[in-house]
């Protein structure tokens, strides 16, 4: 990293990798959840994710940023966690809450990454990049809020509060 512009280029490549991975993963998540509202939110956000990819590609093109060659390992891990949540057996609403929990970690990662990219673009006076990155940041924040609303207003209402199975006991310490 020789300059802030190099750092922003690196961040754009990572974000492009992250959004592309997400665009491939979301259709599988849509198939795996039971909530219609959650499915609809994921489908809406998938359309936004495609727009995010387009915006990042536009920023890369306008600023002569070489795309590719950079895999976002954080997104790989977060998508893996979503897959693990989808694979859990149990009450459908509880499983959907588990998926929302992992999706919100993913959204917070994106909010953090876009927030940094916005700050870099602002510092570098890159107005077009700043505008596009800020639009995406706002959409990521809204997606997180929508997931919270679905969880709190719909999924919690359907999910059992307690299981008939006894709770796991914590091992006693010596």
C-alpha cells in the first residue's frame, strides 16, 4: 500500500469480490428459508446486489482499477456461516432467525467495508465514486434494518420460546 488511492483500489476489488460472491449465494438462501417476507427481502436485496456489482465495476472502469485477482475471504466465511444456518434442523421460524443472524453479520461487514470506501473516496475527492459508494452504503444499512424488522415483527411471533428438551447443562468448573 503506497497511497490512499492504492488502498481504495484494493477496497473496490475486495468489495467487488464480496458482492459477486453474495450474488451467487443469495438464490440458494432464498430457496432455504421458510418465511415469505424473508424470501421477498432477499430477492429484493439480490437485485440491489447486482446493482452494487455494476456500480463497483463502473467505479473501477472510471478510475482504471484492475478488477479480479482479489478474493474476499471474509465474505467467503460469512457465506459459509449462512450455509451452516440453513443446514440446521429444527423449527422453521427459529431456523429463519438463525439465518437472519448470519445475514446481519454479513450486512454489518458490508456496512463497515463501504463506510471505509466512502471515507477514502471523500478524502481523495473522487465525487462519482463517493456518490455511488454512498448509495450502496445506504442500501446496505436499509437491508440490515429490514432484516431486523422481519425478525422482530414476524419470525419471533412464529418461533417457540422454549423447547420441550431440557437445556444443555454447563459443565461444572472445579
